[in-house]
C-alpha cells in the first residue's frame, strides 16, 4: 500500500518522462522522502550514477542504502556546487525535483548541457524564476510528470513484489495516533513513509 503511489510516480518520472539510460548521472533531491527514496532505487536499478540530497547523517546513510552513489547534505553544502565538484563541472543528465521554488534555480545549475529536469510537485512553491537563459543556452528540458498508467503500475509493482525495490516505512501507527503521524511528517524526522492503519488492524 505505502509502496504503490511513490514507486509508480518515480517510475513514470524516470523511465517514461525522463527516459533514463544506464550510465547517466541522476540527481534525486529530497532522497529521504517517499518519491525520493523510490527514485534513488529506480535510478540505481537502471544502472545510473545516482546523486542524492538529504539533511542528516541518518538520512544520507539511508539514501546510500537505497543505492545512491554520492550523497550531499544540502543543509551543510550548496548542492549545485557539490554537483559541479563531483562531476568535474559537467553536471548531471537528469534531476528529480519535487521541491520547487527552493531548489529549482540550483537544479538548473546542476544540469549538464542537454539535461532534463523532471518534476512531480512543488512542496516549497510552484513559481520559481523560469531561468530561461540557462534553459535555452544549455538546451535543457523541464518535464512534468504525475501518477502512472496501468501498465507502468504493473511494471513497477512487479519489482516491488519480487523484492527488487524496497519501500521504506518509518513507522506504522493506529488511526487513534494520527496526530503523532502528522507530527513525524511535519518534523521531517527519520526516513521513509509513515503509515496509518485502523486501530483494529494493529
């Protein structure tokens, strides 16, 4: 249940919309979140060189455990500068950015010529500066993505059920502790999804 939406969203973003290929460099922002941790696993499985951002040592370690080859603490470092250093100023081929205004300018800076930014959301706001000069000069693509087709759902869930991909569940709480679930999410503590179930099922 907790796997379905985040893995199908990340699968469509990477395979259908960004059309990733083995050997490409992929940057996943917010790798400790639902879509983020799914995207890291999917890009790693596709044979990409995976870069991931997160905000604590624990979250960075989890991102590595999911398959990230390079991790960046975005609270301690400017991730665009780190990407420039890690790639010899080349940049990455694909950026997975569901954060929006707070990260979009640095996402564009992090991209190689001809790179693709794929987005499925904008948790910090939907209206960043367009960065058209960088987009046309570096021939970048900004690609929207949402949900998945029934065929994409079948493809990715087969890999979840066989254990190739592992949904990360931080905590399972009864409905009577829904306030605690909100608190965990709002405090941005830990790694993975918070699942709330009816009290009778726990």
